[in-house]
């Protein structure tokens, strides 16, 4: 999870999309886990950065996806 917490940055404003233009990759830097955000394609000036949250749901609740992508799945993540 990307958490703004005490050391948050602009990444907290990146929204989910079922058709994202970025992806995340975990790295270990000086023994600390970090998440890198990288573009999957050219991003147009003024275009919002997005990535697939791959949100993991617990319980019966579902979080509706509002990304608006043509391939939108309708909900964030999977229900476990």
C-alpha cells in the first residue's frame, strides 16, 4: 500500500485505472522497502498518472471502480 504517512509525497495523488499508464515495482533501498512508479507508455502533457492498485479486499464489501476505462472491471481488486 502506498501510504502518505509521515513521509508521503506526490505519489499519493496517483489514481487507480483499469487501463493504467504507469506500473509499480518494489525495490529495497538501504534495507528499506520502496515502491518505484514507472511509465508503461508515453504520457501526454497534462495527462493524469494512473496505475492499477491491485487492491486486495477482505470481507464482503466491494469498492466500486470509477476509472472510466473501456476495460474497467467495475470494482477495485479481488474479494478474498
